[in-house]
C-alpha cells in the first residue's frame, strides 16, 4: 500500500546524506580513527553549502564551501585527535558542540536570523534527468530526477570499495588501522594517512549536509542534521565498515525515512515517525552485535 | 608528566586572565567584558547571578550523573534522554496526579528518578545482553526519548490554550519554593545535597571505591572479586536517577511545566560532559567546572545584550575548551574502556 512512485522517488534523497557520511565514517573506521563527529561535520556542511550559495549565487559555490568546511573540520579533528594524541571521543564531543555553536553563531552574525534561514539566493543542486528512463514505472521514479549528489554518493561507494582494496593509498589506510608501526617501518607516516582519512570523511559528511540543505530543501535550520550522523555511524558499525553492505543498509534506512514521511501525510504525528530510524538503528545494532559476539565466541573456542 | 599537565592547564588560564585585563583596559572593548560580567553576576538585585545559579543547578545535577558513570568507566552519554524523560514524567505527575502538594511533589520526584534510571538501565541491557556498546546505545536512546517527549507535549498532553508546545502548569502548591526575592528555587539544595553525597561517598564508601577501581581497571575489579555485573547496573541506575532528578528540579522549579526542548536546546548534558572532562573526572573539581560553564553561558547572554555578540559564542568557547582538553588530556575515556567485555 505504501510503495507508490512518490515514496520511491523520495528514497534516494533520504539515504544520500546518510550514505555519504557512512562512506566517510568507513574510511575513518578502517584507519582506526573513532570519529563520532559525523553529526557535527554534516551540520557544518549543510550550513556552509547555504552560505556558499548565498555569496556566490551558484550551487557549485555551495558545494565548494561545504567541501572546505568539511575538510577544515577533518583537519581540526586530526590536529587534536591524531597529532596531539587526544581522545577521539572527547575530540568528537568538542567538534559536535562546536558545529552547533558555530552554525548558530554565524547564522545570526551573517544573516541576522535565528532558527531558520530561507533565501531566494539559495540555489538547488541540479537534478539529473534520464529522459526515457523516467517513464519506466518504479525504476524511473527511483533513478530519474535525482540530484547530482545522489549519483555521486552511489558511485563513491564503489569507488571507495575499489580504492580500499586495490589502490595503494587505500591499502595504506587499512594498514594505518591494522598495524600502524608496520606502516611506519616502510616510511609512511600513519598520522598523515589518518589525517587524509579524516579530511576525506569531513568532506563526505559535509556533502551529505549539502544534500540536506541545498537539495532536499533550500534552507538551513539549526540542528538540521538531526542525528543522521549517528545513523551513519550505526550503519558502519553494523556492516563492519564493509562498503558493499553499506549501500543496501543505507537504502533500508532511506526507505524507513521515506515511509515515516508518508505516514506523517497519513496523519501520524511527525515526532513519532521521526523516531523510527533510531528505533530501527537500535534493532539493527542488536542483531549485528549479537552475530558478531557469537562469531567471536566461536572463534575464541576454536583457538583454545 | 604531572607538572607538565599543570602547566598546560595554568598557561591558558593565565592567557585568558591577561586577555580579559587587556579587554578591560581598552575603552572600546570594555563594554564586552562588562556585559559578560553583568550577564553572569549582575542585573537588578543580582537577578543574573541567580539565573547563573539556576543554570548551575541543572548543570551540576547532570555533571554528577555523568561523573558517576564516567568514574566507573561507563561511557553513558545518554544523559539527555534520561533527563528529558525525568522532566516529562515529573511534569505529567505534577499536572495530573491529585492529592496533597507534598505527596504530588514526592511522587513526581520518585517517578522522575525511576524514569531516568529505567532509560539508563535500558542502555545497559543493550550493552550487556545485546552487546551494543554503551556509548552508542545510550546515545541512540536520546533520540526516541526526545521525540517521545516532543510528541507528548505537542499532542496528548499539550496545553492547547497556551499556544506553545508545553504541558499544563503543574499543581501550583507542589512546586519547589523559591528563595525569597529571587528566581532561584530550592531545587539547587536537592542537587547540591546529591552532589555532596556523590563526592563524599565516592571517596569514603566501599561502593565508591569499587566503582572507582572498576573505572581504573575492569580486570582488577573482576579479579578482586567485585560483583562487577551488579556494580555495572547499580552505577547506571544511580547515574540515571540523578539525571531524572535533575529533570524534576527543572520542571518543578524554574518552569513549572515541561516545555518542548527546554532540556535539550541549552545542551545541558553535553555541557555537563564537558564540565566533567574539564575536571579530569575528579569529583571535587566538577562543581567548579560546572559553575564555570554556567557562568560562560549566562555571561554570553549578557554580552549579547551589551555588545550585540550572538550568545552562541559561549558554546563555541566551550567547544574550544573541550578540544584543547582533548589535546592535553590524552586518552581520558577510550583508555579505560579497552578492557571492557
């Protein structure tokens, strides 16, 4: 009853922000950086995208600003967490609060508004129209008329998978995570590799934020990342940072979001449908960690 | 090592102190500092000082909740959900339970503490039974709690006539009395007593010792025959109870109703976590850092009035402090949890 064309069309825009953040998080996870500042990075990206649009008058400016802001957050994380050897959790808490404070502060300092900012200068990211494909039922709704970032996100899944498994920079990222001293012994600084992973993660999260603020809607609301960074983290934990699994899991969350949105239309209160992804996240984690711990127990027994 | 840590704490304090002096000396920037001090301590009849204290009360409560679990090495960062559910439960009891005021107030307090504790235990069960790490489980539970509270106050229990998303006013006689002539209520005494109890018991009781040892080394606690399983849940229950109680004082004291977002928008829980970290998880110092962050927030509001600087500058400064701490403090949290499970 639920799966009509409007729902299918909305799935990609719900899963894309989460997917982008999840790819970034997977890179960090592989490099053994426990980055739980995804939420803050997305928020900053969403805000920077709006700022970029307003000041350059083009969506590309928005994307550019988001990339710079995300990279900056990645570098800040790297400075305190990697270079200074700080606790990843504390650095993340700091960055998440910084993102909330900084966006609210700049919102008032730059635009003189509080809470929400709407402006005709905020340009939407163009959508890719696939011509004849659009007429195919279901598939057309799913594939055609989606923003460039949707396609970018999906391509990034495969690109990152290939990169991690085949490219030697990708191998370095995994080496930095698995055995940093081995990497150091061949003359590569694990700190640098981790910094690169963090910057990439910051950029991907920020692009996820841009999808929220200049594609799904064209406005910025304080706290508009609304926990999506945590959902992305859950997806990565559930998939043990294996990219081929991240895409379907993200789509599942997108589907739940889309259905929740539809149920709002049917009169269910927004607050309850918005809690759905988090309940799903908890259930998913229970299943994932159950299996993991059973597997670990089995391994432990075979070792003994 | 220890000396260098002291230097790294004292050096920035000295820089801040000199910076403030400089700002005071320059006529153009003087209003900024004055605005900050006025916002934190001044106002008519020291009105702002009492707002600082009211904020301090909530921060201290949440800081104690965070402290109890961090001290035991449990990364319960779900204080927000526990606080929100405590506040909501207290409000519902306060509005709908008939009876003598004292009875209503006490029932509300107990119900709030139960609600907070249950939410914390739920995160604990997720960790222990389903193996979802406490850090993630407790955090994820924040969202359903906030959305649930938001739903309750915007639909079934909303005071529609008021126009805002809030519950009805609680029974007037049941509210926490205020200190004469101020906006500060007796909730701060409740929180203060709890803080003293937590700080004292942590140092003197067997339970406090065990919790501390478990925090330092889970393996040591286990080998020494501590009941680690029971300790785990007891710690979470206490942590959740304090969070729930803090929610009760916010509802029965300051606001006398539950308003949507009143406990989440000011980032009380994250600020409390920052306060505990700034105190290096040392109980006796935590109240000082909690007061510092309360002052930072109300001072920033004062600066907004006097110098037109958005008040969010307070949150930015807070975040910078946390980041700086992470840089000098090393692995304060992750180190203790490696041996878990």
